[in-house]
DNA sequence: TTTGTTGTTCGCAAAATTACGAATATATAT
DNA sequence: ATATATATTCGTAATTTTGCGAACAACAAA
C-alpha cells in the first residue's frame, strides 16, 4: 500500500460524520436545530436513554464542535455551534456533489 | 426520560454518518465518486492501511448501502451505489437545512 | 444548615471498531 | 498439477463506544 495519509478535509468530514453516527446524537442535533430553548432536561426528555448517557453524547458533539454549552445554574443550555454547523453543511454538500455517478458508472 | 424511540429517518442518517465516520472510508468514497475504474487494488494503493483492513472498510460501506461490489476475476470492482448515494445526499441536505440557527440562537 | 434541583463524572461491563498477518478462496496461466 | 494474481476471511489484540447507576458538584431555597 502507499503511504498516502488522509487529508485534513477528509479527517474533518470523518470527524463530523462520526459525531453524527448515532441516532441519539442525530436526535439531539435535530432537536437543537429546531428549538430555541434547549436545556439538558428538555433534551433528556426527548431521548430513551439515561441522563448519564445523554451527557456523554452531548460531550461528543461538543468535542466534535457541532454544539456548545452554557451553564445557567442550575440548568445547562446547549445549542448548535453555528460556525461549525455551516462548515459541516458545506463539507457534506461538497462531498456529495463531488460525484461522477451521473455518468456511466463502473458498475452495472 | 421519555420512552420516545428514534425515527426511521434518524436511524438512517446515523447509519450513513457512521459509515462515513472514518477517514479511510471517506477517502474510499471520494475515490470511487471520482473515478470510473475502481478495482480493489486501486483503492488499496490510495490508502495507508493493510489490504485486510481495506476489505473490512469496504464491507462496512457496502453494508451501509453506500457502495456495491462486483467480481471480475481475479479482481473486484467497487463503485458508489447511486440510489443510496442520492438518498444520503438528500437526507444530509435536509438535515443541515432544517436548522433555525440563522435566527437568534439560544446561546450567545 | 439542610434540602432540593440539575447535570456531570466515576466506575464498571458488554459490545463494537480498527488493524494486522496468515490462511484461504477463486480463477487463470504455465 | 502447479504456480500466480487478486481479494476475502480468520484469528487475535488493542482500543473505543455505548450504556447504566451511584456518587458527586454547584447553587438556590427553606
């Protein structure tokens, strides 16, 4: 095999995709993208999993840069990280558009 | 927590995203989306990993429905599954558009 | 100070992912 | 029949992910 490494862009898309690779996290993102008030409790209520697990998923989304949190004692408010959301949107759009599939594909 | 389960659509987006959640698989998809002839060997040459591992990644992409394979002894030809590619593209576009983030976000 | 509310972190277990080399399968060429 | 070329599968190891309950932290209220 070649020693060709992955590009920064490939790593970034994969990172976003990985963060989105669980239905709970998709549900969280959709919830946040649609609502205005997004407290932990509200998110938890939407999901069929324990709060410890919700917290974990939120951490992963935050680490990937897709969301951000803000303490409002005693609650915690989460929301979409708009800058990275735009970046992710652009990367995925580019990714799916960059496809020669309309032409004669190699497979039947 | 509520007992609300995930929707089929959420599961499907998560499934596609999970399959895309590794740089090697992103690289494979980009390679396939751009090329016309896509033999296993060509893919392997593009990646910094052992052929057994490439084979595994290809299987995951196939299981997720994003690619398909065809034996052409002694080679194997892979390519984008165009139908599911279109589906994924639409689901991700919808996912990223379905965002109220332009308005006053809940976080500062 | 004690109680209550809200979330995070800890500790743990089960399962899945990633990766590799070796062995195997398949079909052609010698 | 043997050798060659190509790719998958097997067996294994290390790491990561997912999930939970219990314990903890931070702060307001009684």
